């Protein structure tokens, strides 16, 4: 398998939410930012924003893509991975 083919292979992404107080995820590529009110994750299916109170990352493995967190989880929002072609004016004049 060539290097390009290896980069296309994706890890399976799943999310288990337990009583809105704990969450286990797989397919997490990176943690972009976090504090007690929000955690921003890069997943295989796009950016995931988790909002709540007292959020804490218990475990994250970059190799396996698994993450466990706890705290009061109020919302989960996915944003698509979009590749922008060109700048502002190229989008304006399509």
C-alpha cells in the first residue's frame, strides 16, 4: 500500500453518550481546543464541538483515535470539513 493510499484509509467514527455526563468517541484525529465549557475535536467526519459545564478529557490516544470525557454535556455540533477554493472574490463571483 502506498503512502497516499494509507492517508485515505479512515478510522471508524463512533460516539457513545452516557446520561449526558460521559462520552466515549472513536475516530478522533486531534483536540483543537478545550476548557470547562467547550471541547473542539477534529474527527474523521469533520469538526465536533461539545458544549457543557465541567467538561474534562479523561483519556485521549492519538494513535487509536479514542477519547473519553466527562462533565455535563449540553450540545454536540458537527461542522463539515470544507476545502475552500480560492479566496473571498472567487466565492463571490461563482
